[in-house]
C-alpha cells in the first residue's frame, strides 16, 4: 500500500528553527508537496520538490532524498502565525496526490 | 496564484435534505477539479476527481449516488450531498489543477457542513 508518515504534533519556540520530517512509500514518484493548513481553513501551497536537494523559499526550505523516500520542511525564525498543520503529499505514478495526516506545529512565545 | 472560491462557506441542514456546494475557478480554466473531505484532526481524504464534460471518478468507498458531482464548465464544479445524515458533517474542500508534474493544486476555502 501507499503510505506517508509524519509526526502528529511538534512544539517549538518563537524565533527558533524547526524541522518537520516526512517519509513515504508510494507506487512511483512524481514530486512531493508541502502545504500549510491553519485550523478551519483550506491548505495553502508551500513548496514542491521533484529532484534531490534543498529548495529554499524565504524562511521555509524543503529537502528531498528520493533514494531514502524522505523529505523535511525547515522553518526558520518561527513566528506565532506559523502555528498550523503542515501536510506532506506525494504524487504517485498515476499523478494522484497521496496525503500525509499532517503535523500540527505549536509555537510558544 | 490562481483563485478558487467555494460557496457556501458554511451550511447547516436537517437530516434527509440535500446540500449543494459550488466550487469555482475565478481566473483560470480548470479541466480537473478535486473534492476532498476532512474530519476534525484528520488529513484530507480525496472523494472524487472530476473532469469537465465527463463523469467524475470516485475513490473507493465513496458513494457516487450520495455525493453527486457535476463539472459542467471549465470554471464550475458542484458537489451535492443527497439525503444528508449527521455523519456527513465535515469540512468539504475543492481544489483545481492539472494532474501532471509540478502542478500544484489550488484549494478553495472549504465548506463546513453540519447536519442536524
């Protein structure tokens, strides 16, 4: 079966750095997405990785290792507004998005 | 980025009635739209994929006669929850985008359905 694993919940301090990991086992791979979802709202796109390596976009970076089936989302200079759920999703060989359960990130002052 | 709207943003209905949710792509033509359901503290669950002008493809376990999807134009898809029951209460989200490669999905703001 297809599976995406990410931690259920993480806590970090305002101004700090946090890394959210995602491991996947899917039938084929056509890219990995990270989305941010605030409570009661729809997801918003953060990043896309299809090749190995690090993609940096402002305070957020996303890393991919296809051989390890592994990705992480790195958030720097954490702000209170970063408190949200972070969803990892992989496009399989049929280009269908397989979603992880999400990681709830709690930011403390 | 592209904008997708949903209407209504929230709705309360009585058990046994039907509810229609609209999803519109405002500034682009969406040949493919996706309907998701999300229960509290759970991840997105894809219900169906709809392509303009053709029948929707439903995920396993989703009743096509209960969740009617119509994608009549390149900018509008509708989801009708028929004979709603309290267990249908959920957050319904649509998204639009192509299936290929790096194409991200653009999500609507979601519709909170409560069936009493």
